[in-house]
C-alpha cells in the first residue's frame, strides 16, 4: 500500500523489524537494500487502514524476508506487561520515531527487535527487494552514510550491544495480531 496521507506535512504510520540471527559465530542483523532509497534498512512498511501495527508487521516480515512470527522471538524489556484482559496486547516497541520520507511527506515508525536461530521459511515475495544481507556489528559500523542511514546503524548497534544481553526473548505468539 502506498501513502495514505498525501498532503504536505502529513504522517503515515509504519512498522519495522530488526531481526538478529543468532545461529552463527557472531550475531548478525538482517537488513535489505530498499528498492527506492538504495540503502540498507530494516524490514517494514505501512500500516494499512484495516490492520493494527502488529498485524501489519507480521505480513511485512513475511513478504520482505520470508520469516514468519513463529520463527522469531521478540526482544522485550524485562518485567513488562505480557497480558491484559479484554484487549489485544501488542509488544512494547524498541522505539517509536518520526522522520521525513521526502521533502513533503513523513513517517511515524514503530520499530521492534527480534532474534532467531533459523533461516527464513519462505522466499521473499515477488516485487520485494531480494538484496538481503546479514551484517555483524563491525560490518555495520564500516558501512558509509550512503549505504545505511545513521539512525538505522545506531539502532542496530543498540540492539547488538544492549538488547541482546539485557532484554528478554519472548515468544511472538503471546501477542495477538
């Protein structure tokens, strides 16, 4: 789906996922080269009008990487709320941030961090970027600004240096889409 809000200064809601592979000697973050922007980014996309952010994230991850939620654990700060009666509880995001997408359009992105020890179950969906790379911390730090935005690099560093060690790995099935 394209941009819902098309007037200057408006914001579209997006969701994104940083996935860390833990099945190799050193943890590696899964990033794809964005087809329009040409740089490495986390997986994600727009929240459509008929979905909530968690539902949108589930299908974006599968379309862009081939992973399914049951292959992933979401990184959550310890001692967080894991259920509430009468509502669909979503996990606490790693971060929520807003940024310009173009000179006239903005995104507010809800970003999550995941870990896995598996390869993707499916192939990347037709029409999605197939340039997917797994980066170690050192490889991420060596990419130049044209290859990876500073905020993406810093988020990856935080996940690798802090979240993997201090946060809890939680089964994604605890949260309803």
